[in-house]
């Protein structure tokens, strides 16, 4: 961040440096700062596809879906082959419940940028729609996802699997839970792929000294972006934590995003 800020301070007209600074701020979770830079770039360079794509990416991070879609579509008017814009538009469409168009966007992203692992991953996840037209479409949607997962598993071969951790969890088969039935085999297929890629990442990490045991209780870590007034917390996670025996479990919460409220404070 500091290097990019110095570059921009020396020459505020450095378009690419400002783009990179905004992306860095976005990765650091400072969406508001990134949004200001993106807005300035779009105003100063209205014909820049990258600037509009950045604005769309920031708006997506802020869950401003209408603004995100407008910016991403403008970026694709200016550069129809901008793979990351197709991918982000797919994320927006899926969040709006349109799995079919989301899948098409991710497919276009892969066509434009065959190395885009996150787009390939999302392409498989969007085979299961948020809302089915009728019950007859349920089984075919799961079968399509199974085929996509098999293709994804093959794509992450020896030359690509080391970077697979970047795609794991970027999108998830969330809407599978909305379909009735036992989906254990499909989720096991998904889980095996995640485990394979993350095991390779883990093997590449430097060895760490094991933490000394502090007592007889089982240490349990809960990692979530929803430690707040949210359906995931209210319906699931809060109950787990309240019902676990504190004499048997030592609980640690790891919060992933910046959103917080009174319920977050009570867990501190």
C-alpha cells in the first residue's frame, strides 16, 4: 500500500497505480477508500473498462448490487473480453437469484481468461439455482453440478493444483441446501476437491511449532463472516455455542468481515 501511495503522490495521473492501490485497499477490507478512488477514476477516465470494472468490484464488496451490475456492464461494453468483469457480474447475478445468467457470465469469464480458477469454480457452483422452476429441475441441476465438479477436479492437475487454494471457498454450493433430499455424495465430491487442494497448500507452508495444551478442554475454533444479527448466527451458530458444555470445550471465535453490531459485541 505504501509503495503505491508514494507512486500516486509523485504522479496522481498514474492510472494503473491508482487502480492497483484501490484493489489493494479492497483486499485489506477498506472498501470505502477503494470506492472513492474507483469513482474518481471513472469520472476522469470514462472510457476505461478497467476503471468501471473496479467500481463494479468495489460495489459488489459493499453489496451494492444494482450499482455493481451497472458498472460491470459498462466495463464489458468498453471491453467485451474483460474476464474478471464477466466473473464479477456472474457473482452479482447469482446473488440476485439468477443462476442461469450467472453460469453464463462465469463461462464467458473462462472463455476470456482460461486461467481464471475462481471463475471455473463459480461455474460449477451456479449449476444449482436459488429457486427451481419446478421440482423436475432439481435432479438435473445436481447432475450438472456433478459433471462440472468432475471437470474442475481434472482441471486442477499437477500444474495448477498448487494455486487451487485461491479458488476454494470463493463461491460455495449454498443453494444445494434448498433442495430436499440426501446430497451427501455430491457434497463429499465437493469436499474431496477442497481437501485435496488445501492439503497441497498446507504442505507448502513452513513448519510451525505445536501449541502447548493449556488444559483438558477441547479447543474449538469457529470461523465465520456472520458473527452478528444474521440468519446464520441466529438459526445455527449461536445455538451451537450456547449448547456446547463450557466444561468440555474452550471456544474461540474468528470473525472474517468488518460488519458488527450489538450481538457481535456480546460475543467478545
